[in-house]
C-alpha cells in the first residue's frame, strides 16, 4: 500500500486558511471595540483634566473663565486655563495683552498643539482655519472640548425665555447672523459667572462638551475664542440641537451640535467637576435645561 505523503493536501490547506480567516473576522471587531473603549476612557480623562483646571481657575479668581475673553485678545477658555493645566511652556511665550492672531503669538502657537484638548478617537490631523485666508491646512491644533455657553431655542429670545440668547454681550456686528450668543450657561462670552450664580446646582449644569464628530470641521484652532472680525464663537457653542444631530437646514456657526466618534453619544462635564457620557437619545429639552444655570430645571444628568 502506498504511503500517504507527509504534510497537508491542497484541500486541507485551503480549509485551514478559511478557518483562520473566520477566526480573524470574529476577533477583529472585538479588538477594535476594545481599542475604542480605551480611547473613550482616555477622552473622558482629557475632559476631566480640563474641567479640573476650570474649577481651579474659579477657586483662584472666584469666577469661571469666559468662553472667549473678547477684545483685544479674543482668547478661548483653553488659553485662559493654561496656568492651571501646568502648561507653562505654552503660556510664557504668549503675549495675552495682544490678540491670538497678532505676531508673534500666531507664529508660536501654530507650532504647539494642546494635546489634552484632543479626543483620541479622532484623526491626528484635521483641516484647520488658522487665519482668514480661507486656507485649511491639515494640523493637529483643533480642540475637541468646547464651553457650553447655554441652552438656546431662538435668537433673539423672548424676554420671558429663561434660555436667553441674543446679540454678542459686548455688542458689535452680526447680531444673530452666526446663531447668537447664549449667556445662560456657566462659561459664555459675557463672563463673570460665579458658583453662586449656578442656581440649578453645579451637578445639574453642563460646563464643557465634546465636539469631535462629523460636523467638527471647519473649525478654528484651540487658542481661538472668537473670530477676529465677526460674530462667530469658537471657544464654545450654544446648545441648540441634540447630540450627534444634524438640523434640517445648515446649522449656524455658533449652533453646531456637540457629538463624538464614540458610539451612541458624547462626553460632557458638569460644573461640579464630574464627567458623564450622555446618550444621543437624551431629549433636547432636557439637554437645553442642563445647559442653563438657572432655568429651574433641577434634573440630574442621565
């Protein structure tokens, strides 16, 4: 009887390859899910660090930082809290008495991303508006955690509406053209909010939201609080729409919804320092109430 040659036949080899392929197909989604879970945890930790820095600012100055400092600097809240993030290497070379778009501030900061302000689930670089030229180079300078300026229903708001939105708090052009400026939240363009002003309770009021989903672009870079010639906010947004939600018409610049690449929702921090992952199914009326510091909506975040 003829002995069978050692090794696998072609049919057996193909069967082994098919089995390995099936196993890889089964394991790959699990590996990807585990990696995304780790990125989501890191994202929450980044937001927690920023929130703690905001609270250190409030503890030191007795007020929460504004979403934008206004003229002449027009710096974002992220630039304001640099001393409380232990980012002296970014803080010292910057002349905060001048604007973000003035040299040498512009030249220095264009080469220095704020890593803790980036969601790890997003691309390492995105198109970024560094100036008013219209160019959108790929950079790692975007910030994915923006101030929640407040809840919004319309602009301008009716006088009796607790979700107050109107013209820029310091006046100027554009009125509601960019979506208006909510001033009923904790960190907004008018500034000066104290812990005692948050009458709904610090644990019931949104502070910072994640803005890292498909509608993240185009966007300014992390030091920018507002545009250098119009009514557009970049350090924070109004809470006008639901999480990961696209309106039926194009959203105005100040109204683009918070969201993330994490499946099912995005992170928010509260004014007491806690961080929550809120579902994209949370009702919009509840989100708007959580965004306002004194609308009477005493509800815990879901």
